[in-house]
């Protein structure tokens, strides 16, 4: 079997092109499939008891080939194997640059890299929501996967609430894959990767990065480490809260208008930071017109990295550069002008932006 040409994948992705279906392919038995998961249902939601794919036949195991290596056939499968080695709370060292939502805005992702530096020169944490709403979710996610495959220690990808089968069937990524490939196979390959994405990163043991926020079911980082992440995001519970919750001016906890996760306040945040010896919580998940926003005596910051969100909001975007845990620098950037991006033909979409 020919080895992956990671340089080729990176160069294709940089040109805002998506890979041939076979180059995205996830093998039917691979690293992700060996983990405990949930039996799929027609709508993509967890439906049924946990299952484990049976072990390979002895003939394969005795062939002299490393089992997982044999199935590192294409990009998604290769990245799944890399993500398998990562903790639910993945340790990352400074200097590092933290990024918020991208939402398929490929040309603005390129502007982000021009602002913050290219991989591998700059070490990045992306806090999820790579897909949906923008024109180029497939190309955006492919680019980030290619970078992860080529330089796994220089880019950390966290799971957002949009890295979900159910959400992507409503907000655009599923339809985009259907349109560009003529079938849903690429979407299925990418959702396998979604299930393997880690849920948090810990910078120098003192700065926690997570897509959404806190959960009433989680008091310590060790509780995050015990979550079974290889599944569709549940409708409730700790895993759901980490990708859906929002900070708000409330006393402790309040019902979220999103219908998932919670609103959490300063008292809850200060207690969590104190118990876990943290200096700061970084999160994304909410549009900030100024690009970033500190809250709760600067114990929490929201970072938003999709400028002119949905191509109409007019907001600035930001990335947060940490030279060390005590030295942070927000960098702001604007959307790429329409003259510098390719805009696909207007189509009627069955979802609301």
C-alpha cells in the first residue's frame, strides 16, 4: 500500500480544493472503529448500547503487519489514529496561539494563518466549529486535517458543538458534501474524525481551552478525562455541556436558551478555576463583534475567529497568542475582501444561517 503523500494533501488543501473521495476514506476497520462507540441510527444520533468492533482475524494479525498501520489508508483514517493517542484534556506547551470558531470560512482561515503565522512555525489550538454555515466547510476541515496529519504536535483540534452528525445535517456540511461528491461518503468519513476529536486542551497546566464552557456535572479536570468521547455528542450531560454552555451574568447556573448546555456565572467560574489551579478558561462558541471578550475578572475569555460571520455580520475576528501563561496578546484580523475570495453560485439552502 502506498504511503500517504501528506505534502500533496497540504498543497491541495491550501488551494481551497477538496480531496478525491478515496483520499478521505476511512477504512471499515481502523483505530476509531476499535474503540467503544454507539450503534448508529438513521439520523446519526446515538441509538442503542455501546458496541466494540470484533478483533481482526488471526490471519491478518499473524501476517507480520502492524494492524493499525495496515489500515492507515487515507487521510481521515490516518488522523483518527493520531487523535486516538490524545487525552480528553490534551496538554499543550507555550508558546501557542488559540483560535475560535471558523465555520467553513476558508479564505478567512488563510487570513488567520497570515496573521498568526503558518503551521508549523506557529503552534495552534483550534477550539472547534470548523464546519457549517460558511461556503467551504469541506475544504476548511480538509485543510486542518492535512495540517494535523503533517505536523501533529503543532496543531490541536478540539471538538465543537457543530462537529456532530445531527447539527451538520441541519446547518450545511452534510448538504455541501452531497453537492460536491454526489453522495454522503465524505461526510461519513469526516464524522468518524469528529468522534475522535479531543474535548479540551490544557496549556502549561494553567489555561484550559474548551469549545463551550462548564458543566454542573464537572468539578475537576480529571472528570473531563474520564468522558467517553468516541460518540455522537449527547443531548445532555457533561460532554454536551462542554461544547454547548455559555458564560452569562447569572449567579450560578441557568437554563440555556440554546436548548442544550447551561448558562454559568462568575461564582461557578471562580470555583472551577480555584479547584483546578487554573489562571484562565479560553472558549469560543459565541460571536464577539470585537473579536474577543474577557469576563469574570479576566478568568474567562471568548475568542472568535470567523470575521464578518456568515458573510454579513461585519465583526472583527481574533486569535489569542500566549507567549507564556502570564503573557497574552490578542491579534485582530478582518475578513478577506470579496475580490480575494471565490464565492460559489447562489443556491437555495434548506437551513437558516
